[in-house]
């Protein structure tokens, strides 16, 4: 056996060979773009022209009213999704694992099916549902109660409702599966002991299910925070583009797209992207700290 084969089949070298594809992809598709973005955020990057401008992009963000609007919209959307897409999927997961639901596979498939639908198709369907025409589905529902048609996607409150409904429709089933996986890891002996002690269903849920689902809940909370702040395609498809009346549908990623792609201001867009990254990291670090994730086990 040649020296090369001996090296490849060496127990010390083999682990590094197996992780080499990940390391290469990490370097080329994450680390290098990250450093490039940090560098561009201190530059004015225009077609055929690159100029070092220091902190001007960041100081400009402080006075940019459109960026402030995008930040507020993204935070509002994130909070709404957290309120809906954590407790309700947890409740549905508990129902699916209980004896109350008979055809569990069917209901699981129905709840998860929207996640398999393209966001482009979903956005177009919801744009038709919330159209301002009298024949749109939502205005037909209003007509049943003798209410006048409204311009759903031109009013801030109703457009926010449309976005939340779209998010709930698409992601409830996904989060439910996370909680079902967490429930599978809870030993049935805990519930049997609780039944012997005369615990009610609410007491079992409060003192057994919720505490033991904490790791799953923290995971769902973490990815939901990121997903809420990074939302773009839903808004883009709902309004048929990146422009909405008075920027009521503009998100941080949408504003990044507007500056970087539509206006070709890559330096300024890089600053927007880094601010979004730091905000998402900060929020998640705070919530992980509050949830005791960083505490050392005894």
C-alpha cells in the first residue's frame, strides 16, 4: 500500500477527510461572504466604482426613515408570529398525541401540506384572497355580514392580518412536528404516575408536558425569531413586488433587496444586512440567556 493510501486510511486523517466537504462549503459559502459583506459595509460600491467611506453607511441608517419603517414592520411581524406559531402548534401536537384524535396521520398531513407549497404560489393565492375587488374571498365573507368591501392590502392593520394569516397557514404544521418530536421523547411513566396521583389533564400539561418540552420550545422560539425578522418572499408576493402603499409591507430584508438589487447600492445594503444579523443574534442570545441555555449543569 502506497504512502498516500496509508495516509487516507489513517484513523487520524480520516475524520478530517469526512468533514472536508463541510469545511469547504462553510469557507466559500458562509465565511468568505461574511467577511466580504463586512468589508463592503464600509464602502460605497457602485458599478465600476468602489470607495472606502468608513462609517457613513451606518450613520445614514440612523436617519433613514424607510429603514426605521422596515425595522418596525419586521419586529411587529416577528412578535405576531411568536404569539401564534408557538402555543398553537404545541396545542395541536398535544392533541395529535392524545386519544381524542383518531385519524392522526390525515390531520398531520393536512397541517403540514401548506409548508410544501411554494411561497410564490401561496403569496399569489393570498393576494387574490385579499384583493380589493368585491369578488375576492375576504370581501365575499364581509358581504355575508352586510359589510362593505375594503382594500385589505392598502390598510396597515388588515395587511398585517393577511401576513400573519399567511405565516400561520404555512408554518403551523412545521412547528407542530417539532413539538410532536419533543413529545415522543417524554416517558409515558410520568403521565401514568400523575394519573395515579389524580392529576387532571391541565396539571399534567402544566407540570409534565411544558417543562419537558422546554428544549423544543427554545428551539422553535429561536428559529421563529430569525424567520420573523428575515421574512421577505411572503411580503414580496402578497403585494406583487417590493413596493407597498406607504411601505406598510416593507421588511428589513425587503429594504436590503431594494437598496442592493433595485438601486445597486451594495455597500449600503451590506450595512443593512449586518444590522439585521446583529439584531437577530442579540435577541436570540438574550432569550437563550433568560431561558437558562447557557447555565452550567451541576
